[in-house]
C-alpha cells in the first residue's frame, strides 16, 4: 500500500513526487507512467523556455507559480548542475495597432513585479540585430533550459529517497473506497491511500475513471515547428516573441534559441486528430470523436473561426508560415528553415465553451487532479508540486 500514487511521469508529476519525498520522507510514494520512458510527451517536446510570467493575469495561479517556479527551478538546476541561461527575451510590436497591446502587456509585467522595460527600435537592434519592431518589451527574467534533464534529475531524487518509478504501467481503472484507492493497470494492481492525477493529455480521462465530474474536456492542439539551418543561427541571439492576441490562448509564432544551440521557429496551433498526434497524419478515432461530439468545441471553434483558419493555413503552407516569421525577422527565407519536432498542448475546454486560462487543480477526499497545466507548467512545475503538497492531507491523516 502506497501513501501517495502519482499518475503521470512528466515534469509536473515528477515535481509533485519530488515535493512529497522532500516533505514526507517516511511516506511510500510511486510515480506511474504508461510509457517506457519518463517525460515522453509534453515535457519531452517542450520548447525549453523558462517563462517570466508576464502574460498571466495578476493573482492567478499561472502568474504566482511561474514566478515562484522560475526561482525554484534555477535553484534546483544549480543544486544538480543542470545548465540554464537567463538570456532574456523581447516581445516585439511590428505595427501600430500592436502598440496599445504592448503597453497593456508591459503594465501587466509591472503588476506581476517583473523587471521589464519598453525599448525602441534602436535599442531592440542592439539586443537582436536582425529583428524588426517599432517598440518592444525587454523581459530579463526569461531564459532557456532542457526540461527533460530536469525531469531525469527529479526522478533520480525520488528514487534515491525511496520512491518508486513504475514505467510501462498504464492505468485502466480506478476504484475508490473508504480505506483507499485501487488502481488497476495493464500489468498490476496498485493500492494507495491517496491519488494525484498529473496525466496531462489524459488527465480528464483519469478523473472520469475515478468518477469525478469535471465539466471539462482536454482538447489537444498540435504546435508545429521549423528550425533555422545552422548557417542561419546568427539571425537569432536569444528569444524573440510577437505581441500575442489577447483573445487567443497561444503566443504566436516566435524564435527560440535552445540550450543545444538550435533555433526553433514556431509554433502555430492546430487541432490535433490524436491526443498524442505529433504528425499531421496522426489520427485516433476515439480522440477526435470525443472532440467533435463535444458541443463546447463548436462554440469555441465558431468564436475563433478567423484565428483558427489562419493557423490551419499556416500549418499547410510553409510560405504563409514564413511570412509570419518575417514580421519579426525580415531576412528569414523559406530555404533557411527545415521541419522540426512538433509538440501537443493539453488544453482544457469547459462545457460552456471557454478555454481554461489558468492552471486548474481540483481536490476531493482521496485525490487531487491537475486538469489544466499547459505552458508555463514546465517553468512552474516545482512550484506546482509544492502547491499540491500543501493541498493534500499528511500521511497520518489520510
């Protein structure tokens, strides 16, 4: 009998396990992952950005935990000798109608107590010589790291402190009783006093297995990337972002220098026909049927018809994708780019047709469910783990 079982071996699940072994060293803890390796899905396809929290509503979990999480993340990296680079980023307004949006974003950054400044075109050129912009926000508290390395180190700490990592163990059913939770998996049955659902792309299904009424569903959005050829890496020094559409939950195509020196360009955001669908051709009948028969999806699709259509066009037309990038760096050409690895974002959509904007964590008697943890969840992961540790009962009280 485990005290705590965590479903999901991504960075949020592992950070939760890390928080619990630190807080309750005598507790018996297990992380259950259906894949044969950890950090296989969202964490393993992450862009590697350490987010500052500038985009998020002041007072929200995203704003609080991304800032707190960034500090904890850097401390963890220092302790475990994981390299990172607080290189900063620029958020660039490329035409006049974006200037008021840029100003609003700057004010939000100040509200979130960030070290941000408005810079003009000349100052932008000093930071990113090949970027074009009328004005920009310089954000010093942004950086880059390899989140898969962090996940591996979190797992190592969990195991060193007596926790179990159970790979290749897919959860198929959950039964809750007065004495605990029985978790039926493909290869074993696990008993726990308390369950924590960090299943990412499948978190709503895990919640449903336990009989939790969530009034939401995960809708998968594929983010498609290109990367600059090595001879064009000089075009991007660090991180270059556009001013995001405040009515759309994605940040727009941008340039990201990775820790290995590669420079990624993207992503767009299109509906994935499979929850783990990293290619355009990936398709799962159950996954897409769940989305298309969910009335809330059609509400949000109708509301964002224009933006959604632009994303689809950008997905199938490299020319249009490049045009979006050229708004930020006019020198970029189609021949400078090669296709790169894509990612899938697990986005919660409520039954009233609203995309959940903040992290969503629901707790009941014997379980806690993280039902919405898209970006900046990796940045905030260690803080999310601590937050969950504060919500759940101590082993003696379960």
